[in-house]
C-alpha cells in the first residue's frame, strides 16, 4: 500500500496495519482515518485475511484526534459534517478480529481507537488516557462509553474528568488490555496472538466476535439468545464437522472456512 499514513504487511492469514503518519505521534487526521478505514474494510473483504493487528509508531499508537483541525472547528461545522462519525464507523464496523499493539501514547482518540480493537497488547511504557477535558472537549469516539465498560465507572470517571493517563500496569489491572510486554516485543506478541486466532475457521471467528461484542450492547437474556442462535448456526458449517472429527481423531483440524 502506498498511502502516506497507513502501511500494510502480510503475515500469512494475519495482516499488520501500521499507522505511520509523518508525525510519529500519529494525530488521527481525517486523511489518516479515511485511509485506515479503507485499509481495514478491504481486509474485512479479503478472503485470505482472518485476523488483523493494528499498531502505531514506537512513540505513539496515536495521540488523539487532530487538535489542529479542531482548533478552528465550529459547532455548526461539527454537526453538519457529523465530525468523526463516518471515518470512525468504518473501523468500528470491522467484522474480523482486530488486535491493537500499543506502544507509547494512546491518548484521546488513540485510546478510543485501541478500545475499538477486540484485544489490546500494550508495551510496558504505554500510556492510556482521555485528555479531551483539558482541551475543553468531551471525548468524541467512545471514551465516555467504551472506557467505563472496559475499566468500570470509578476509573473511567477519574480518567475522563481529570484527563490524566494511566500506565500499562494500571491498564492491565483494570482490564483495558489483555497483556503487557516489553515495548520491543509488542508487535511480535500481537502478531502471535493474531496467528493463534487466524488458525481457526473464519465464519466461526466472525460469529464469536459478533456474539462477544453483543455482550456490550444488550441484556443478558437477549445476548444469551443471540449466542444460542449463533451456536446452532455453526452446525451448518463443514468446519464444525471437521473441528469435532479432528478432535476425536487426535489430529489438527484443516478448516476450509465454509
Ligand atoms: N493533534 C494534532 N497535533 C498533535 C497532536 C494531536 N492530537 N498531538 C501532538 N501533536 C503535535 C504537536 O502539536 C507538535 O506539533 P509541532 O511539532 O508542529 O509543534 C508535535 O505533534 C509534537 O508534539 P509535542 O511537542 O507536544 O510532543 P511531546 O513529546 O512533548 O508530547 C504528547 C507528546 C504528550 C502526546 C502531547 O503531544 C499531547 O499531549 N498531545 C495531545 C494529546 C491529546 O490531547 N489528545 C486528545 C485529542 S482530542 C480527541 O482525541 C477527541 C476524540 O475523542 C476523538
């Protein structure tokens, strides 16, 4: 891919997407988010890709929405353009598993982008925060909604109201990230997590992601009914038969993603 802000590398069934804007803090400009959305949507439709890793630079996963652009923004402009809505929708609509590999700053939109990802692997020096309050802003891409669901009310309130970041260790303890590793290992560990996902059946991966994401959208009864229906649906797949037969025959399954 030749886009300036986003690069793509293939690792078998895993794609590594890197935010690589000229400013290594990766401000999430409209151009960057448009490129990212297009890259992720293309991978979502690519039959060879079963999991995606999203990373930034060693200095920053991303330091948030573009403050330069927001400095001159008016209310009318923000509302008329539905600022941040469309570009971010392309990322949050992704159906395939998305693993964030976070090094350095994940602030504002950077933290919100990490929270859109299904799994977050953090470097030991990563910092997660919602500093929008310091700019006279409410978080605009999930900080008031995904953060409390991830870390609970008290810590989310503290982060959103104070604007102060938390460390990778605090992020691990609060459930915001699944692993903390040495900064230099973050991308490799995230790739290996993604490889462990990508060996499974694609339609089942899509169903597991959708059902798990449902837990944040609905009541327990409705979520359980959705899960039961997804579970029953698996019996229409060759891969379900192959997975169960391979277990009984003590061999590795060969999924054909049907
Ligand atoms: N948008 C645009 N430019 C940014 C930026 C951002 N989010 N973050 C940093 N930059 C720019 C700086 O203006 C600076 O530009 P110049 O070199 O042209 O002056 C350059 O990147 C380097 O930044 P610093 O000199 O500040 O670097 P530092 O190492 O001293 O500090 C930092 C790093 C702590 C990340 C600091 O840059 C910072 O606090 N950035 C802003 C973080 C922030 O407030 N994010 C929230 C944005 S609002 C948002 O995201 C809304 C939403 O919900 C979607």
